[in-house]
C-alpha cells in the first residue's frame, strides 16, 4: 500500500500528531501573542502527564505537590494511566511531540537513503538498553519526591527546546538528552521511546497493572502489620518489576483494546511489520497483537491491502470504524483531563500542627478536640504561588496562637486555615498575617506643592500585599494626579489615597477603578500582561485631610537602618556604645534612585561589607532635608571619609554570611559622585 493510501486510512492519527506539534509551536514561539496580545504566557509543562505522575508521587510521599505543579498536569497523568490500563499507550501514539519528531527524523533518514542501525526486539542489546528508562524513572521520581521540585525538567528534551534552553534545566543534561533524541532516533527507530523515555517506562509498566497493583498492596499490607518498608524501596521494586515484565513477558493480557489480525485473510506479506514504528512482528502474531510496545497507532492497519488487520476489543473486530476509536478516545480522555483539571485542585500542602502528640512508644495524645476546630478560606492570596511560599505561609501561621493547620491551593492562590474558635477568630488571623503596604504612583514636586490631599476608601478581597500594587497601577493609568496609596488592616480594608489638592474624586470614580476586572500592564517586550482582579469597593469615607508634602514623602519612603556590633577584649559590644563620647561623623551620598526597591534590596549587602571596617558604626537610608533619598554612613576614628568611599566603590565586596562563611562577591551597587561629610551631632 502506498504512503498516500496509508495517510488516507490513518488520517486521525496524523491530525492529532501534527495538530499537537503545530499548537506547541504556535503558542511557545510567540505566534499566539501576535493574534492574542493579552493572552497569558503558556506553560510548556501544562499538559505533561509525566509531571502529573511525579506530582502524585510527591503528594503521596510528602503530602504536598511539587513547585509549579497544577491540577491540570495531575489530571493529565491520571488520564494517561487510565488510557494505558484500559486501552494502550495512546499519548505516545497520538500526542507526544517527541514521538512526532522521531517520525520526522525517520522520514529524513529515508529521504537521505541512510541505512538504519538495527536492534532487533528480544536481543541481548535490546533487553540491556531497555533498563535505562527504568533507571531514569527511579532517579527522576526519587529526586522529585525528596526535593518537591520537578526533577524531570533538568533533562526533559521537550522542556529544554520549548523554553529555548532557558527554563529550570541542567544544561549538560538537556544537551545530552536532546542529542540522544536527534542522533539516536535518526539512526535507530524509536530509540528514545524504547530505551530512554521515562514516560514510556511508566506506560509499559502500567500495561501490567495487575502486577503493579499486587506489589503495591503487598507493600501496604506489610506496613500495616508492622514491617514498614521505605517508599523508595517500593519505587525500586515497581521499576524492577516493570523492566522484567517488559523483557521476559512483553505481552500484557489484561488490556481491553488491541490490534487484531485475521489469520484467514493474512497473506504474510510483512508490510505491517515494516509500517510499525516499533517493528513488532505483527505478521507472526496470531489473533491479538499483545506486544508491550504497541501504541494502537494504526500504521499497520493502514498498510494492509487485504483488510486482515483491524483495531478492536478482545473479541474479533468487525467494521472499519474501529480504526477511529483510539483517536476519538484520545481526544475524549484529553477533554476529561482538561475538565477535571479546571474543576478540582489538590492542595500544594496540607499540614497540621498542635493537634496531637505521639510519644516514643507510639501512644497518641490529643492536644485539642478536633471536633471543635473550624476552617475558613482566604482567596486570592497571590503571595502563595508555589511549594516554597506555601511553606513560608505555614511558618507564619504557626506563630499565631490558635491555628492548627493549613491547606494551600496555588492554582487559585487560595488557602484554607484550620483554627480553634475558643482561642482565635478569622479576623484575628487575617490581621496577624496582613502586611501593611504602600505604593508610590509618582512624587509630588515638593517645591511647587506644599500639601497633599488624603482621602480614605474601604475595600474587600484584597488580602495580599501585592493587591495594593495592582490597585496602585490602576490609579497610575487613570487620568487623575494620584501620588500614592497605603493600606491598614480593618474589615473592610482601609486604603488611604494621596492626591493633588486640586483633584477630586467621588464614590463612582473610585468604584470604577477598584472594581476593574483586569489590570493590563505593558511589558518591556511590547506585550501586555493581563492580571485578573476581583477587588470590591465598599465605601468612600467622609472627610479629607491635607498633610504637608514632607510628611507624605517620609510616610511613603522605606527607610533602612543597620547598626553594628564589634568584638573587643571585654567581649562583643555595640559600636554605638564603644564610640560614645568620641567625635562621630556622617558620610552622606544622595541619589533619587535610592528609593527604588532594587536598590533597597542591596542595602543589607552594602552594610554587611562596610561593617567589617573598624570605626564604621552604622548604615542608614533616609530622606535628607531636601527630601532626596540618601545613604548615610556613621563613623568615627580610625575610619575616614576617604576609606568609606574606597570601600563603597570597590569592584568586589566582602560579605559575611556566618562566622565560617565569608565570600568575595561582585559589588551590588555603584556610586558615581562622592558624598559629603558632616558631624553626627547635626543629626542628633
């Protein structure tokens, strides 16, 4: 049968394969942004079932999801597992972009008339190479579960190419795997899929799902009777079992759908063997084709000129429509995965504390009555966006008396907090975790404007400190002259808005600004980042207040203060005490840029570097008398102004992280103009 005829008979597979690859290129190469400028960047891992399975393993081992994992990946992993157990490796045969690339490489090799390297199925070389993918599965899953980070990203060829080798990769690993996919698959048919792909190893193991289930149940029962075996031993046993079943058995018998050969119609021409990407001996099979490598891709059915090969259930297939079933089921499972991923979400962490105590002898003592505990939710909390931030949030909650647990759902930035109502309340907890914020829209010209008008509004659905920044950006894009805003916890939230005295704004204007559904932010690359919002305007409080510009500037400025200790003969003392009574001076360098967050983040490094110098007492960042941000270094003899300037302008700073960890690092800040020196007494 000609290639065109094969294409005509097996077109659903090619539509899915090439459609998937085209969609990946369309979204990841920026073409989609040209048509949909406001569209959010697409995550290369969004549909990765391997990542979903890693996430499930980590959730089982640690009770948490790895960073960056969402329910969509998890559901795709479950959908793949269900497809393999009931049907076959549909993802491999119909969707996998790496498999499609291998098909391209095969066609290129044939076009160039280069002879392939043949590794026959069942030979020693074939069996030896097949163990590699199981070793990779164990390594990847062990590293992911122990670190709660998707380890597969370090070496996944698809992820490396999709991110332009700029993702969370280990460069040498990514280069090796990409090289193996291209070179190995160019010379050896399906080299990656048969010998290296971790997802292929998992899929092959799941074809023997009864064995996998039996081993898992045995591990569970042994644990229940007191013989606790570490989880990674189970992982190793499953990998070893999958490998042995693949090379020794190779014929899963519990699969529902198969390629089925009608022996009466078969002429033994062997075209089906040549068409099969894995070169399975279909012509030599009797009835069902039960090879572990089969993906139901349908290449064999399309190549048969006599209708001897069809796709169907365990009983003899009837009718040519069965050949479309695998493609239809692939789409159906993909749709179910999308629906489930958007409808359900696993918690990134699900932690409890202070509820019960376990003694050394295993006795469990209840510390609180679980039946009295209550739960409330906060959404959206945008600072909770991964495993690390979830654990940081948990640490903050543990400091609040009366809290006993938290679940975080990073997909929707939602947290569910468990608390004891006899000790605390949702309002008290929200107040304890709330971080007052301020956002500067623009600086007033303090030489032209003497006062700033302050009005107060009340809002809801703004639990996160980033919410104020988003509201501030909405105000920046408005037509009014707004200088800044700040928040203070209350129910509803207090937002103070500072504006030019000549401006006025009524309740309707504030409501329209606060309740905008999206924030559209231009990016450096010319794109527009769209952030969904759900703020609620409650009221505009009566009355307004005029405050001096200087008071407003000091109110909005984030100051910095670091005063140092020194080691002396009679012990460690504060340098403010050591140099008390001696002439002290301030070395001041002023620059408007010192109010920028990127500069202020580096002030601790500067103060750390300067603190090593004898005579340096402290480092501060404040507004000077002209309301210009400045860095002030307080010092006394033997230190001099010249030495401070020399230290500040060094190309390399000496940073002390701990007593036994001192590093030489590139300077974090640069200074152009020398400062001025004045007696410290002037500032007292």
